[in-house]
C-alpha cells in the first residue's frame, strides 16, 4: 500500500507577466444626449462605437483610458462618480476649461492648515487642484503633477503629454547636468544627450538619478 501525503502550503499568487492596461471607466449618467454634449464641449476625443450598441465613449486629451456611458451599463447612481485628471499646468488647464464654458472651481492647494486659495506657491507635485462636474454631478478633480512619486511610472515607458511637461523636465535635467559637469572638473560632457535621457527617464520612473 502506498501512502500519499499532501502538504498544504500557503502561497500568495500574483500576476506579473500579463499587461493589464486600464481601458475604460463606466460613467453613470441619466441623459446620454446631455452627457455627450458636455464631453464634446470639453474637447475630448469622441470614439467610434458599434452602431446600435447604446454606448458613447470619450477619451480625455493625452489619456490612454476612456470613459463610456450608455443604457444598462451600471447600477451606480448618476452623479456618484469621482475621478482625477492629471495636468502638468493647472493654470493653463483652468483657463482652457473656463474658455470652453465649463464651470470650474477656483484653484486651491493644501497646507498643514488645510486648503488655501491658489496653486501651490512652489508648484509642488500633486498639490494644486481644481474641480468641475458634468451635468449629472459626476466630479472631475484636476491635479497638477510635475514629477511622479517613486515607482509610479514604468521606466520602460517614459511619456510627456504636454509641451510644458517636456520643457520642465529638460530644464531640471539641464540644472542637474550642470552640477554633474562641476563634479567632473568643469569639463564639457560630449555625451550630454545620453545623460539627459537617463536623468529624465529615472526622474519620471522614480528610480535612482544619475550623478
């Protein structure tokens, strides 16, 4: 007689080899035509959906994730959604929304004493905000992000979604590279493009910066 013994082991399984990219968020709305008019006014890309699908889809400028709304897609109450929109320049975003006729709040930032009017004086990343709502009351929060926190960006996928974002990254790299040249006796670094690239990728990915 052969005895078979089974040893139980508690393991934590993770999925690390399959890309799972967030594609669509379902937005709860009560009037599809009214919502379509609003998101068209925002200037978001109006994506093709199959005729008769009952789905309307929009993609925010510079985003990889879309929103869609339609009949029977969600049981959530219209107006219950809250989402963040990342911008590199909160002032420019606020001006464009206002010019498009969107009712957007004043810009504000947080301190140790709570929220205060205006953008963060130092434009510290993740700390300047404004909000607006669609006709159903779904809330969109603008958040100014100039540098991502460590580990928030895939180092293999460096992306700048605006002119200002790229310009500011180049400016920070230039300042850091000047210090790099000083540490090396003030010699001109002929390989500066490679150094800039390494710095900008590491900064956005939150990994160790070159010295």
